[in-house]
């Protein structure tokens, strides 16, 4: 048994270097309690019936202190109270930059385990150390020369000149906002090192060069996020990259922040954010984009028992106010302030005014390897009911049949407008290969909207009335009339399948399940797309196209003068994200951006614009405009022929939207999900909003197989297992849950949604109210329009009579509330 006794000594021990013998002489400290300790050991030994053995010398000395004792002057110690080492040759002075910050400072025993005591002493020293370092860094190097042993004037001059060439700027930035709906404030101090190159001194050269250098710096400061921690979260490691360019988005520049935060409890958090500077409508949004930081706040995994925020992942926005921005510019420090402001203004000029791309989109040299590895399919030509020739492709499940004992329903895929979203030979995985591994047979419809079968005279209604029924009949030829089909539709394909089902062209008994991405029976567009639809751009485009309503995008040399003029105009139409590819510019100019470029691989982008989208059929655009103006599906004449049949939506549905909307807003799927829940409560209805995705990149992004496809596969799998039916309590069938038309949580959420046109709309409404007030004084005739019919009266005092007339002549009034058509029956 080992007996151990701890206690204080007199702290009079000494360590002396004998210069003659070059040996260390150690004089141990005296322990006045040593005899009492020995007696205590002897009593314990006798009580246990043992024999006491003691070392000839003192056995051990643990938790050693001293050696560089802290003192008020050099006569009694080595260091001052702040840990700086005294200079014995200059009484009262210390060696600059030389610190002791461990147990050597403590001159006596503290009896208990001294870990926290040593840490407290080290933290005390570090406070003074950091303050001295910051003071030293803010001075020019000519005001301070390091004390060296060999005072070589040449070395000192070289170091001074080298330090004077290094330019930097220190920026203080305070951001306030909300993360996860909770208030947060970040007070940061950023030090940016500027390059020593003189290339930036030439303004014209800097503007014309292909790319500018990314500015990098270190970040310090703290974050106040009291919803997570009451104390400050200090930045222990932070970095910032200003004006960084992604080769996928050469017109857009980014400012990336990454902060490692530490709490007093030992917990660690990571705050990552970015400012997105995009040349959308020139400089209108420059102030907002350069002062808004989109952040994510995550918990770093670790064994901290006090922390309960495991798996924490919050998102939000932090902003710099205009007053704070002015304070930041006025408080710039460092010898590189002029160069920093020069570079900052230069980047803003190139990004927002000149719109010069920082490099070009990487080109991809196609090979046949990916085509050879893609699953083989069979091609089928179909003749529709109106005599149009369309086509489809069929993938047999092949070897996957052996893995599954039961026959699974085939899946019908419906693409969007003239682009391929399902068959992606350049990607390692797409929805077709994903569904094949699940054991499904795949059918891909190529309607009259597809570049292979372009038509000069068709509408979206023709696809739902003729094309979709034709391919479903073809599927029934293979599997029998009782076979059901899972339908996955995107964009215009989603509009067409709803027209087919709600119009009675396809029986709901033929549909096993329905999944739509960024589409439904509703049609809600982003602000920019809304303006395009309301302006006479569609009628002008149709007039320019002439008789040939199909644009040739790949081989423009064969295009007519009218088509070239239209493509030229399309390149100048504003869009949220620009591209160096002309084909991509034309397509996004006509429709708007359909994907975020950063979500696509270079191979995918090249294949999409150089091989897939070769032609652009435009004949259906007028019908698409009518659908938009109605906010829901209508026939080619603009009449509401489908919403009066909600009983035909007797199927399980899944609606998926991109959280960072570009073209179709998430409100489209929100209203559709509420609509089917209200009218078909007996089926399972789900809705998903996937953050970070726009429109078609839900299906063609390199992350789609991880972020989007699992929802589609899970929905189809549940329907295959017979879990598409929901048991409804009769007493709660018409309860509040079914009628809960709450506000869409994703309303206005996304990258391209802006309030640019809101002030104009407000001014327009105010002007309209003034005009109506003026007309009311004159007593003019007012007109009320219901469902295409018009009822007039000559005086405003006869409004009641007018209402009675409308009720007598109209059996069904359809109006819009929150985008939802509501039916009112005559009393």
C-alpha cells in the first residue's frame, strides 16, 4: 500500500547553477510538518498490521512551482506581475515580447491540485500580452526595433524596410439580425493584408484584367447570441475572403466569413456566412448585398456535458446599418486604407456597372463514355388523338427485377418546358437510375413541347388532353388496363398532368401517386417573371417569331433574321444570374433563370446548353401567360374549366419546391397542398421545401440525389406499400385543420424575390384610389366583372341592386382569396 501526504512547505528551496563545476545545486525546501507526517504513517501502519518503509531521500515532489517568480522588481523575482521578464541591465525595464505564463510564476505552494490556478495565471498574463501585441501591430515598424543580441544595422534596416512594405487595413464591423428567428449581434474586427504588387496602382489596367485578387484577412471579436449562451461567444479563429469568385458564377462575387466561436463553458460553435454581390439591375441592390450576411450557425461536436445544443444548425441574416457602415468607413485603420478603398470601389465598378466577368465558365469536353454507361432504353413513337406525332422512351427494370418479388407500378416522367431534367448522362446519378434501382419501369414522355417533336401550334392544354393520355394508353398496352402509374412531373409537365386529371382526360384510377416539383394546379411566379408576363413581351415575341414558333439555339447560322433579333433582345433582358454561355443567356432571358449555376457541375451545364436544349418551342407561351394571369390552370381560352372538378384529384400527392426560388415561388406548392387536403382528405398529401435550390436544379443539381430524390422515392415507396390512404374521423372531416389556410412560411423567401416593384405598386394603388375618389364625386358608371360577364349601373347608389342582378344571373361566382379560387353557390 502506498501512503501519501500532501501539505505546504516553506517555499525556501533553491536551484543554483555552479559556474565552476557547471552543475545544478538543488536545496529542497523545508517541510515543518514532516515529523507529524511520519508519525501519522506509523500509526496507520500499526493499525493495519504492516511494516513502514520510507525512502532515504524525499520520495517525490509534485506540482512544482517557482523558478521565475513574479515580483514587483528584479531584486525579488524574475518577472513582473504581468509575466514580462525583467531586464537586469536596465532596472525598471523588461525584455519586450518575452513572457512567462506557466507555474514558474507562482512562488509558493497552493496545496490543492493547481491546474485551474496555473490556467488563471496564464490567462492573466495573456490579457496583457494581447494588448501589447495589438499596440505593437498598430504602430509602424519604424517606431519599434526589436532588441537583438547582435546589433547589426544592416539586418535592422532590412527588416524595417520589409515591414514598411507590408500594407494592411483594419476594419471594425458590427452586424445585427436574426439567426433562427432569435436576435444576434456580431462585433468583428477584421485585418486584411494587401498585396505588395503595384499592379493595382494602374486604374485602367486593373479594370481590364481578367480577374482581381481575392482579399484575405483574419477576424477577431465576439458574438452575442443570448438565446444560445448568455455570455459572449469569442472568436478564437476567424477568417474572411473578400471578392471571391466561383468559376460557375463568374459575374457574381462573394464575401465569405468563417468564425470559430468559444463559450466560457468550453462549447464550440461555427458561424459561416457569405455576402452575395450580384449584378442584378445594376447598382439597385448593391447597398443591400454588400451589407447583408447570410449565415449558418452550427454546434461543433464534442463531449461537453453542459451543452445541450447537439445537432444545432440555424440559418439567418445579419445586416450592417447605414449608420454603422459610415462608422466602419471612418474608422479604417492601417497603412493600406487608400489601397483598400481603391480595390473595394474597383470591385464594385466591375461587378455592378461594367459587369465584367471574373473569368469564364469552365468548358467541358464531352466524351462518349458517359453515354455508353447509361442504361439502355427503347424508343416508341406515339400518335395522339389530334394526329400529332410524339415519342417516349422506356427503361425496363432489367436485372433489378430479381431483387423484388412483387411487380411494381411503372413511373411516368414529365419534363418542363423544352429541357431535360430526368435523363442526365453526364451525372453519376439521376432520377431515372435512382428509380431503376428501386425496381420500377421508367417511361419518359417527349411531347410536342420537346425539342425532338417541336410544334408551331399547340398549347399546354394539348399536352394534357392528348399527349399524356396517349403515353398512359401505351403503358397499359404493356401491362394491361388495370395497371396504375406513378407520375413525376416538373414545371410545365406539372401543369399538364393537372389539366389531364382535372379535365377528365386521364382517370384518377390510373394514377398510383403524383409528385410535382415546382408546379401544381396553381402558378405563382417570382417578381421578375411577373413583370415579364404583364409587359407586352409575349405578344412582341410572337410577332417577331412569325410563322415559325421554334427558336434554334444550337446552330444559329440557320436562324432567320427575326429569330436572331429575338435572341439578341433576350440577352439584354434582366435576369438574376448572368452566364458567359450565349445559349444559357438566351434561355434565361426569355424565361428567367431556371437554376442556380453554383448547383450545377461544368459537365451538366455544358451538356444542357450544347447538347440537350437545341430548340425552344415558343407556341405555348401565350397559354402559359393566361395561366399566370389567372394564377391557376385554365384552358387555352382563359376559362376556368378545371377547378370546378376537385373530386378528380383522388390520389396521393407530393409537392416539392425550391427554397431559394428563381422562377416559380414556393407558394405554388403551398396552395396546391392546402387545396388537395381540403377536397381529398382521405389521401396522404405532403409538401417539401428544399433550401438552397431554385427551379430545375431540384432535379439536375449535383446534390439532387442526396437532397431531393429521397423524398420522391419515399413517397412512391409508401404508395407501393398501400400507405397512400388516410383514415379520417367523420366528426373531424370538415374540422379546422382541413380549413386552415395559414400564411405560407416561405412567402417571399428566396434569392430572386425582391421588393423592387413594391414601391411602384404602392404608388400605383394610391394614384388609383385618388382617381376613384375623383370619379366618385362626379358619379360615373361603375363596372363589375364576374367570370367573363359584365354588369353596369349608372349610379353608385344602386350598388345593392347591382348585387342582386349579379346573383340572379350568375349561379357560380369564382373569385380569388390568397390565390385560392373559392366557389359560392347561390342562396
